């Protein structure tokens, strides 16, 4: 299993970031339409499918299921794949930035091979995949910060 974690301090309160993270029609991060697969309020069991762009520009569909939702502090998602299963954890905690209310955000992705091809891929491309995942997570955090700032304005 490989793990990638990215941290940032976002100039918005945790409540506002939580609203952005859990607003499925405009779910971050998505590069295309988001399809909500379950009815009802956001929480454990909520599922959706979204489109992401790979570094080469091609698109792929991702499926997500909420495992844990502890507003506004922790969100744990599962994203099963063909060869690799992902566990994504968003952790938000209060912080200060330039004497203003802010939130320290940590996003951790754990990848677990789900098939023999996934194990082989992890061995061959582990470092490259980790760098690509880190780049995507940094982009996602920047998008989260921008969306929270827009909502606050």
C-alpha cells in the first residue's frame, strides 16, 4: 500500500470548506459532470461518480462512497478501481493565518492494489504514481481554497 499526503492552510473557516467538500452538484475535485448515485442528505453511504483528467489530458470516471462524515472535521471516502482501491481522508482543523481564522487541511490518499495487475503497476510506477497523485491533490486543495473564498465573498 502506498500513501500520499498533502497539507495546506486555507484562509477560510472549516465550516465553509466542509460545505464546498460536500456540495455534490459542484463537488470538488471534478473535471466534468458529477452524478449523485444515492438519494438523501450527504453522509455515510452517499455515492457519486465524477470525471477526472489524467496528466496526459485523457478523462476517466471515478466512483466515490462516503465511509465517514464528521462535519466539519473529517471526511473519509472510498474509491474502488479496476486494479487499485483508494481511501481518501480529508482532515480539517482550526488554524490562524495572518491573525485571521483559517483551516489546516490534510488530504491523505492510500492506494491498495486490488488485483495482480495493480500490484505489478505499483512496483513499476510507484514513485511516478505518487508524484502524479501529489500533483492532483495540490490542485484539489487550491480549487477548494478558491471555491471557499468565492463562497465567503
